């Protein structure tokens, strides 16, 4: 379970004064009558998910692991960020003895696409193309290139090395997969892209990367219980949601999501999509930004400490590192670092976090929300998903907005299609 500390958040209102509003909104979420109620399938997914499909995911992942050097995950936005966030957080950036996961379909950058295609050339390749609509241009472009590559490389065998995760019945990808005989997995109708990491969208790439997906689902299922009580004293996800609303009332329009683990950078990218797409609408919302400390203390840290007071920080701390090491001793100590010899590097990381909190909160006057997760395990990732899902649903509904649509992302597409000459 994640824990929440609001003692450094400089809240000018009592969180508990929102209890009645939270109760009402929680009721609408629970009985699926809230705004966007068609997309609340994530609430009961831990009980509802298809166990047979889950078994098929494990079998497919085993095949990929046994025969492949590389799995290309081809998707964008909600069809990409969750899997990458999970894989990098749980396995670390340079995992040993795992098949390599490469990402495509998330950009129009010709240089990137060309380099990836060159990189996978001599390797044993599997492809997981992920798209609910099947028409997302970045993904469709990359998949066309990948499909031709796979057919040239493997001939008829190509279709057994391509796996499609898409809508159960509709869309061009579904039709193509059926025609070509690709194995398919389903993106449920009632779970939107940014909540879909808990479905085959996230779970198949995770399983292929050697992650314990049973533990991931258990963490998510436990989170369903742990963050379900509307009582603000008992629900840290809802307390966090209310604290964000209070801070926005105090004039803070930017939330800087901070972590101290390099392998959590993609968690921040996933969180930014979840929060930005859910809340940034109707002229409302808090702009989600992120920083990876202590790295970014040497860049953004200046602004946080001394710049315009537009932001508050939400720190996602981790109790147990994946691996700890100790500072080495040096006989000559010419760099003067021996005062740390024999000490834990993770302990130093935690001291950096403590010193930063004091600097930003006390000297800089920045409100700080502290969230702590026990470790970077599959279980804790699953649990964290439910924490942030519940928090963003509550906080957005408190604004009176629909947390589950994203009408704003269509505008650029219309312009782009016109410029590209799409009929
Ligand atoms: O949250 C969302 O809905 C989006 O980020 C989509 O996931 C993203 O645009 C990809 O869409 P699709 O899965 O249809 O290719």
C-alpha cells in the first residue's frame, strides 16, 4: 500500500471539510453514474479480467522469450506508456537475461524509426502492435514498416511473430490481424488508453519482459480494496485528490512529480499522460510536470527553489531500492570522499531527498506532498496504478469534468490530416 504524508503540503483548508463532496462523487464512481461512466471498467478489472486470456498471454510471452532477441512494442500514448513505465521501473534500465524491449509507433521522427529498424536487423524479432482504434497514424506508419520488414525477413513465419492488441471486434488492426492470422489480445471497451496498462496492453509486454504478472495483478487487486473506502481518514488516494484541489484553490497551477530513481522516469511520463489527459479540460486542471532528482536538481532545481511560485511538488519516494551498493574506500582519498566510505548509496539518495525537501519547503516555500511506495516490484507497480487511477478520477470529478475522455487531442490530428492530404 502507498502511504501519503500531507504534513509538508502547506494546505490552507482542512482535507476533511471535503468529506461530503467526496462521498457523493465516490457513490457515482461506484455505481457507474459519473461523467464518462462508460470508461469505468478499471474499477472492477481485478475481478473481471479474462483468466483464459491471461493464460494465453503467459504462453505467448514464453514463446517470445524462448525464440526472440527483441520484442518491438509498437504503440503510442495509452497504448505504450504504461508498459514502458512498468518494464523500466520493475526491471531497471539495463536488465540482465531478459529479451530486449524496443519501442516504436510513438513518433514521426524518421531518424528514430530508421535507427530502430537498423538496430533490429540481425536479431530475432517479435512485434506486439497495440492500438485500440487501429488508425493512430504514428503507430500505423511504424507498423506498416515493421510488417514489411517481418515479411521480408521471415516470409510466412512473420504472422506467427506478430501479435496484435486491439479492439475485440472493430477497427482496421482487428481486420488486418484476422486476415493475416496474428494472435490477438483484447483492449476492453470500458477501459480508456491511459488506464489500459492493467489490460493486455501492458500485461503482454510486461510478461515478455519476464515480469511476474500475477504479482502485478495482485497488487492492483489489493489496491482495489485499499483505496476503496470513501472515508478520507482511510483512503490516501482520495486524500491526495483533495489536497490537489486545495492547492489549486491556493493558486498552484503546476504539479511537479518528483522521483529519485532513474528507472522511474517513464513512470513520470505515464503519470503525466494519466493526469494531463484526465484533468486538463474545460479550461481547468493542474499542469503535470516531472523531474528526476537528484539529476534535475542540477537543472530544474534552480527554478523550484527560487523561481516564480507556480508549482507544488508531489514526491514519489521508494523505501527499498532494487539494488543497493556501498561507497568504495580509497586509500589516498584525493577526492575527499572517504567520509562516505562504507555507507549505503541508497541512504545517500534518501539524505539528498531529505535535504531537498527542507530546501524546497522551508527556504523555497514550496508545498510538498509525499507519497511512499515500499519497493519497485511488480506488486507495488500494480498497487500504484490503482492509487493514481482513484486519485485522478476523484480529483477530476471534483472539477466537474469527465476524467475519461480526451477531446483536446483530436484538434492537432484534424489539422495534420488536412496537411497530409488524408481524405
Ligand atoms: O489515452 C488515450 O486514449 C490515448 O493516449 C490513446 O491511447 C493513444 O492515442 C493511442 O490510441 P490507439 O490505441 O487507438 O492507437
